[in-house]
């Protein structure tokens, strides 16, 4: 299991939280009573839900003990429970008005089953709202893939990182089968980064984490140096010295 670092994740909390805000603003239920936040991380997305729906009973779940502990400290007004969404959703009941998930499902296999199980948690006419990164063609992902599979590093990673997302077309067909109505869209965020080191720091908390966990301390430093070298050429600086960090994300809302 990947060891997630809540402090690193929260360094770019504004950038990571904006998609959750945008997703919440596309939910048109007025007074939901119960909301589930799947993959709540350190609680920033749960807080967005609490601000939009202050009278709702909100439960945040995550498979990472470190994330749950951080969420409880940061947001004592919200309930958080450790729960593995890949296997334990059936333990949570079937009476939620909203099931919400921001940047989580890419880590969970078998989305046909997963989305069906998420939909089963909802009351009739409840809303499933999901955001997942779709940035695999961006330079940072291509660089990580290239470096991790070259002759120098491939032997170090017996289980290369896998993201389990489907294509937008596949999600369309899946949602057509399990929802009475749905909406899908994609947004590309143009984050402003102060330096290439900031891009590295962003990915240490997420995309690089499974790779770094597999390496010794010495190898971690060497691996990061190889990636950093490629980042400099892939992400040119703007006139003011900052860097545009593109980040496409895929969204959908679906009604039970």
C-alpha cells in the first residue's frame, strides 16, 4: 500500500481543492441530508462540501490512516473513517443523497464495478459526483514513464504505477447503463508554479509516491535528479520566471 504524505499533499491545497469546488458547484441538490466523500485525503474536499451544505451529515473516508488522522485534526467538525473503497463500500449503508469523490478513483481498479457500487450507496434520485485526473499525455507523466522504464531504473519497479481510469467514451457508456441522467466534462487547469522544484514537490505527494516508496534513500535522490533534468526542458519558464503547469481533469455527475 502506498504511504501517502498529507503535509506534501496540502502544500498545494488551493490548486488541489479547486476541482472539488468546481464539482460541488455542479451538484444541484438543495438540501441533502447525508453526503459521503470517497478518498477524502486530508479533508479539504470534505470541507468544501461542508461549506456548501452546512446542515448535512458528511462522512469522509480514505484508505490511508495518515490522511484520516490529518483530516480529523484539520476539520474536527466533520466525521472521518478509514475505509477501503475498493472493497468496503457496502459497509456504509445505502441512504446517501450525494456520493462525492475528488481525485481518488484513478487509484482503484475495475471502474465498472466501482461506479456501480458507488451508485448503490445513493437514495433514489441521489447524485454521484466524481473528478479524476486525465493528464497522462502531459510532459510530467511521459517523463516519469520514460525514466522508470529505461535500462537504469526498470529493474527497481516490479509493480509500475497503474492508473485505472477508463476513457471518456467508456465512462459515457458505463453511466448510460447505471444512471437515469448524467453529465460529463473536462477542465484543463493552468497552475502557476514558481519553479521546477515546485512541480517535483507536487508529484512527490501523488504521482511519484509509488515509485519513491520502492526505492532506497540514495536511489530516490538519483531518480528524482533524472526526472528533474527532463522537467527543465519540458516546462519552459514564462517571462516572469514562473511556469505553466497544465493539469487536465475529467468530471461527471450522475443521478440514480
